[in-house]
């Protein structure tokens, strides 16, 4: 077994994860606020208005990073769920459960900001087109995972059930991504692609990339925070958890 | 185009409120955990011998005390049956 696997194995132990995660949480949160400030200033003040949509296009700076995160978090949960089911790793179970509420928030933000952008642009808040409907299904999947976990009195049984639902629900992610390609939708196609470049001018693009980084950093900080709280809750009878609760956490 | 700003302000406000709620839900959960831990400590529930009816006794001591107590109760019951006056018909 190489050093990385040994380190990863040791990290799976709650006391080790507790000690390791504290500086990362603080660092990611601080960086998230810095990048958020820069990104918001760039998006709301520096970027020029769109020639067609006017000022309303500025909603893109929160809508698109949230939409990307809503898909990213679900894929993350499915991977962690698979690891939890195959190797029975406690930390992976905790990650599945801890990631779901923030994923639901990202999805809700995507839908609400999309509606608020749709009204001045399309003339309607909502349309039952493929992209909007599949994103709404994603929100229901997140809520289903949260409800399923809480319906069990025993944590590990609930986490396993949540992992199975995350694995089943991940099929919705490519449907959301390719919905604008497969079907004729009111929602516009991809503006930015990893392979095909960007249709946005650089003066509008850079704040979007900075805010994408900010949402990633914020999510890492929230995930670590929620995992730590859940870990304390599950291990509160253990000495390390009692000591951690007694100190300023 | 200035008519678009209410939509932009509403979008960003809702977004930050939801993120703040998500964060503070965990902060409240952590505070509740700390409060419970302090209360358990005050009640002594965090001691290594928590739940032990006779602190200082081992498990074997407790079992022996329990058996003695049960034995004594049984003896008292037997005695009360023996002390019962016999029915005249018997």
C-alpha cells in the first residue's frame, strides 16, 4: 500500500479528520469570501451591460456557478455513496449526508435566479422545458435524499439508503447537461464549454470564473463544517468528541 | 434597462439568504451539541462510570448486589406466603 492510501485510510478515522479539516475549513472560507468580493465587484460593477439583455444578464454571475455546483455536488455524492456502499467507509457516508442540504440550496438558487432572469428576458418566470424541469427533478432528488436519511433512526442505515438514492439519481445529471442539445428548449445552449471555448467576451467572462471558484471554495468549507458537526453528533460519547466539544470548536 | 435591477437585487438577496440559512443551520446544531455536552457533564453523564448505580463498583460487584437484592425480595415474598393464615377449609 503506498503512502497516499495509508494517509487516506488514516484520514477516514474521525479524530484524524477532525484535526485535519480545521485549517482547511478556515482557509477555504477566507478564500471564498475574498474571491466572492472580487467576483461580485467584477460582475456587478466592472462588466459592461449586455447589448441584447441589458443589465439583467448580471444574474448569470450567481445563476451559472450555482447550476454547475448543483450538478457537481450530486456527482460528488454519488461517488461518495458508491465508496460508502462498497468499502463501508464512515467518512464517505458522512459526506453523502452532509453534502445534500448545500446541494439542495445550490439547486434552489439556480431555479429561483433562473426564474428572476427569465421574467425580463423571456417574459415568463417558468416554462416546462427540458432544462428547467430536469433541474426541478434534481431539487426533488436532493430533498428525497435528505428525507430518506432522516426517516431512519440509525445513522448508518439512513446513510446507506441515501447513498443508493444518490447513485440512482445521478442519471439525471447528464440529462440536465444535455437537455439543451437533445431537445428544443426555451433555455439557451451552453455559453461556456471546456472543449469549445467561450462565446462571452473576456470582460464579462472573468468575474464568472472568479465566482465559480468562490462557490467551489464556499462549498468545500460548508461540506467540512457540516461533516465535522455530524461527526461530533455521531461520536459524542467518545473521549475525543467530548474534548472537542469542551474546547472552542 | 434600469427596470432590471429589482430582479438582480432580488436574485442576489435570495441567494445570500439561502446560503446563510444553510450555514447557520449547522452553527445552531453545533451550539445545541455543545449545550447538550455541558448538561451531560453537569449531570455526570460523561464520567467513565456513567450509568453505574454504584460508582466505584465493578460490574461483578453490581451484579452480586443486584442478585442479593433479588434474593432478599424473594425471601420476603416466600416469608409472606408462609405467614399467611391457612384457610379453614384446607
